[in-house]
C-alpha cells in the first residue's frame, strides 16, 4: 500500500475516534452539566409543555402554580405572591431562563427526580400520564409580609431562619420585582421587561439578602469576639485602655476612632456592650494571621450551600497569611470594616451559629416533596454545614449579646418576657454616602427558635443620623415580636 494512502487512512481513523469520543463525552459525561446550563433552552421548552408541580409555603400559601395558557405551550407559570417572594421562588421563563427554587428543584417539580418506580408509576408510564412533584418550603408568607412592612420603603434586607435546622422562614429584600411578566411566551415583551428590570433604579432583580455584600460594621464583633475567646486573648482580668482612637501600625496617620469621637474601654463585657471600636481593632491586631481562619469557620470566603439558584455569593475578609504586610486591614476587620464584606444571609448564619451552640446548619428553603396527591414523597433533610466554635465559646458570646440588648446599644430590640441576644452595627461605606444600619439577633436566648439579620442601606429614613441600634434593631423587634409574643400574630 502506498505510504501516503496509509497515512491518510490512519488520520481519518484518528479523526473518527476523536469525533466519537467527543460525542460520547457530550452525551454521557457532560450531559447533566449541559442540561442544567441556563443558556440551554431545550429543557425549558420541554418543561413549558409539561405539567409542573406547585411550590407551597409553610403556612399553606401557593407560591408558584401552572395554569392553562391556551397557546402552543398549553401551560404558563403563575406567581400569586408576586414581588413578595420572587427573589426566592424565582421564575420559569421561555425567553430568559429559570431561576430560584424553580431552577434548583426543577427535576422535583417536573417529576423527573423519582429514582424508584412504584406500581402506580409503572401504570402511569404505560398510560402516558405525567406525575409531578410539589415542593413544600419553610418560607412563611405571613412573616415575609411582616418583614416587608417593617422594612417599609427603605432599601435593605431581612433574613429570618431557624438556628437548629437552617430553614429559612423569611428572606425579603427591597426593592424587589414582579416575576409574572417574565413568564409570557411572546419574546419581545418579555425581553423588554427583563431589560428594563436590569436597568431599574436600585436593581430590584438583585436578591440583596444572599447575592450582595456589605461591610457589616460592629455586628462582625460577634465573629471577632468568638475568635478572641477561642485564641485565649480575653482572659477575665484583661482590661482595654480607655481612649478615643487607636494608632495602627503601618498607618500612623489613620488611627481607628470610636463612634462619634467617644472614649471607651474597660473589661471585655463592657467593650462589647458599648461596641468599642478601639478595643476590637486591637483584637484584630492581636489575632493577626489567626483571624482569617476563624472567619472561615463561620463560612466567610466560601459559597453558602443555599438551595436558591444561582446561589449565594461568598463573604470576604483579609487575605490569609497577609497580616505582616497589611496590619491596618486586620485592625479594620476587627470592627467589621476594611476587607470584610458580608451578605445579610451570612450575618444571619453568624447569629445562628452562636444560637445553635457553635454549629451552623445548611441554609435552605425546600423542606419536603409531595406527589400530586399531596402524599409525602421525600423529606429534604436538615444538615450541618460548619462548626464555627465550641459550645462553651458560643455560650460566652451569647451572654455578651444578651447584655447588648438589656443594657447596651441594642435596647430597642427588647421584648416583654423574652430574652433577646443581639448586636448592633453602623457600617461606614464611602465618604459620600450614609452608613448602613445593621442588627443581628436570636431569641429566646435560652432556647433559640429564630435568628435574624437586618440591614438598612445608607441610613434609610434616618439618613446620616442612622445607627443600627436606632434603625435596624426596631425592625428586628417587630419581626421577633410577631413570631414569639402571644397575641401578636394572627
């Protein structure tokens, strides 16, 4: 055989093998990833024409349901609670894809997630009947409404969850958006609405609660305190000097000042209760390279495993091992500024870690799958995500947080007959904007049922006079009171 022909033949065989290998990879190995790619509308088209289960709140309110559309697709998704739950439930759209619980639990809602077929399933297959699944959630519409009412027209977020389970009870952000126009089957109107939504003032399409990061300010002193106790930096006899500012190594012209130019100091309980910046900046320096790993234990630097697509973003802190080069950044981190940026969800998880004896549960909204007859098909298990600290340290920080509400900066969160543990925060942003007002808490402190995080952006209705204690703590109080005080909730 001619040498040239032999070489051409070998090349053709190799190319055919590569083609077969690529097709095999795409259809077998990479099939699931391609199927779940939000840009792949083939599955969306298939799902639009198929029956789809209902999404239901913990208080039995319908959050998403399919209704006849009287067109070639036969069905269209409806969201009875509209903007109130859109940033959690998401939407199913022919034009712009699927988000939120709709996307995360797509296989459940379409009935494709059943791995075992019972007798009825076999009969249904033979008859060509599609069985779907309904998703039951931990979200309570009444608490979501209360969060909306308490936040009013101010920009910000409220997150409420159960520390012992990680179940999200409410997660509301303002501004928000109506998802219904996105479900239409005419491409131009949907695309126009989507474009307007993404250009709108305040970015209502952004779920601030879990996809926006902010400087947490003094609420982060809960993390700093935990790290300091674990590192044995605050023995009972340690006293912090009373002063107005703290000079910082490597930044002699930029000392860290106390809020309002006040002086503070004293023992650890006192500096926590008064939210003394100079003391906690010093602790940030004392912790040094131990600080970032301590933050990581709370979940910073990582993506929280939230079951809402496209997922929660990571919170940040100073770079690991960079203390010697960036001491001012660690001092600022001690007071929740500088390189520290967190989501409201992350700060709710910080509160829940202290409430739950140092353990952080995976945050989630889905709690169970039922079939289309309402019969329980599969529970969604509560799972541990991380251990932030020891039970002993969590108890010590809990007591510090109780003192904040009983006699410190968080007295506006007090509830009759119920002990609240909390921490205020007033976080500086840019020089031309007012500070963010924060509050995190859990209650009842002795046997916590709920943890909460509240942020009001840029001072809200109080502008430059806003503080976490005056603006965010009363919002948390209204919601906790609704949840815990008899006679408050309907």
